[in-house]
């Protein structure tokens, strides 16, 4: 009996020990599991961290590459350091003394004017309110003023400010004494290859800069390009310029320079400016635009057909870049592809161009216009002053009064 009791007690003890061992074993197993899970988590976190660091390193390398590319003229739109918020500066008409007419347009004329306070000579663009309202172009004019106030680039006209009276709108613009590229080109017939390249490179810089601000210009032609007394270009007349992120559908521009998508009313965007670069380059080298015709409807037909005839002896590299710019297929047109402007600047036609020096105006221009003084306007045609004064608009009927207040 005593023996059975002892045996039973021993079994209980043995069972207890076994349970304890099982418990310890389970706890150890759980601990090992936790340890493994922690180790796996740490490994994943480490991999995630390494991946992040690798990405950051790659991004830094990309930024470094961009900096290097600046010297090759790839980052051409980085001229916006001094850009303000686009606020329109107000000027006083009484501060200016008006002079001779430099040019005329649909809504009025441009006159040389002297700022009586600073002694500086400017080009004062004077537009009749009644003519703007008749042609329903008020929005275009508002866009022009807004965009001019946003843009600060070495090859774009400087905007000094805006004012108005009961009859006209007034825009203070930088006076460029060298005349129009149009007049100069017609005078010489055509440009040597290097001169044409020098000029088109500046237009490429401008468009890359404008597109970086979602601005499309839409009206490139020799008449809208002025020659500064330094020999460098200045783009003017932003009447058709527009801030567009996607597409717009307005039919505007000069017939010979219109891209196919504008004619077909498919909707257009930034690629239309690269098309006009192709037209301008051709015209500067050949002396005539590629789709020239006396009948505008025939011009449109030629553009849509897309057959470009090059004169004999036309430079093969120039021919190649022009074909890439004048591609009706937007998925193939240079400037609109994955690499953007790099496809253009990297083309063999621009192989030896020092873009950074160009932007700093450190390249010697092929032509320097004759300018005797700051108020010399002899490079412009002479125009008679208008005999018909603009009619006054009643205050209650004037939609311009609250502009840029």
C-alpha cells in the first residue's frame, strides 16, 4: 500500500516535470519564432532603407547629370531665377513723351517714347480700345499683358508696365533699335548656315523656357523677331501666346507657319512651337518658307500634304533637323518626345553649339546692326502719324477699367 502511494506520487512528479519541460519547450519555440519574425522584419526594414538610399543616390546623380547637361544647353529653361509672381506693373502716361511711329498693327501702333523721369527710351504699344472690342480680342490682349509680366529671358522683350485712358491701352516695352529680322532677311535674301543656326538656337532657348512655364507662343515669324543692337535676338508680340497645360483649339497664327493640328482643329499644344522652328530655319536658309503660295488655302493644302522640297545644295544636317521638326505625327516630332528639347539640342546640326555661352551672350554675333544712339530708329520703316483719333469709350461701357488693379 505504501509502495503504491510512493509509485503514484512518483508518477505525478514525473508528469509535472514533463509538463514543465513541454511548457519550457513551447516558450522557447515561441521565443525563437518571435526572434525569427523580428529578424525577418529587421531584414525587410534594412532592405527598404537600402532601396530608399539607393533611390535617393540615383536622384542625386540625376540632378548632377542635369547640372552637367546645362553646359550642353540641355536645361535651357533655367533662366527664371529672377521671375516674379507675374504681377503687372502700373505706369503713368504723364511720365512719357511720345515720339515717332515704329510700326502699326490691327489695334493701333507702336511709338518711340521717352521716360521723362529716367531719360530711358522705350517702345510704347498703343492699342485702341474700340478696335479690340470690335474684333473680340480682349482676352488675347489680357493674356499678352499677363504673360509679358511673367516672362524674363535674355532673348525676350522686356515689359516695363501697363496703363490706360478713355481711348487706349498702353504697354511700355523695351526699345530694340536693330529693326525686324524680317526686314534684314528680305534685304540679304538668305542667311549663311552658321548665322541661321545662331538665330534658331536663341528661339529654341526661348521656347524651352516658355514651355517650362506652360506658355505656348503660337506666332513665330521673322516679323515678330527683333534684332538688338548687340546682334542678339528679342522675341516680341505675345498677342497669341497662351498658358496651356494640355490642348487648346483656337485657330491662330500666320498661314505659312501653322502646324497641321491647328489647321485640322484637332487641338494643339507646345509641339506647334517646335513646328514653327522648322519653318523659320528653312526660311532663313532658303530665303522662302517651305509651303509658300499666294493662295492661303493652297498653303494649308501643302502643309497637310507634308511634302518638303529642299533647294539643291541645302545642308544635309539642316535638312535632317527640319524634317524632324516638321513631322505631322506628334509622336515623332522633335521637342515632343520623351527627351523633350534634348532631341533637338542633341542633333548633329547643333553639335558645336555652346548653349551656356549663348545664353550669357558670350558668342560673337554674325551681324551687328548700325545703331547710332539710344533713340535711333533708322532701322525701322517710317510711318505717318494717324489722323483719326480713337473714339472715347463711356465709363459704364468700358470692360478694361478693372484690368490689373
